[in-house]
């Protein structure tokens, strides 16, 4: 399987969907999607059973991982281990992130 994606087109598709999460690639070992939150929003996500990496495309916020705050700004690459509590907070500018799950999101069961 070979796929090619244009990030600006995927972001536009995500905006048109009106949803905060849009997965656009899924194989057993990996899934990739766009996660977007407007300025001032509250992030309600729960810990995932897979490792994940956020690449911040645009916006500014803090990512609270466990008891640590990490700056989420354009170009930041942020790792969150499986089952670790995390959420974006203090979202100062509309936030758009490219998210990689390994293995694919939801493919592992919670222990």
C-alpha cells in the first residue's frame, strides 16, 4: 500500500468536517490524523492505549502530559506515551496538529 497526502488539503478536509479529529491514514502499525481545537476550547481527550506524537502545524497552547506542561507551537514535536494522561490547555490560538499513533489508534485494549 502506498499513499501520498497533501497536508494543506487534509487540513482543509478536516475543517470542512467540523470535527476536531480526522484520521486520514490507518494501517495496523500506525494511524495518522489531524486534531484541531479552537482558541479557548477545552480538550476532553482521554489517555490512549498507543504511543502518540503530535506535530504542531499552527496555533499556540500548552500540552499537559502527566504533571508537566509542554509548549505547543508551530514546529513543536511532542511525544506522549501510551496510557499517559494528557490534554491541551491554555489554547491561545486555533490549534492544528498532525497526530501519529503507533500502533494504530484504538488497536490496543486497555489493561
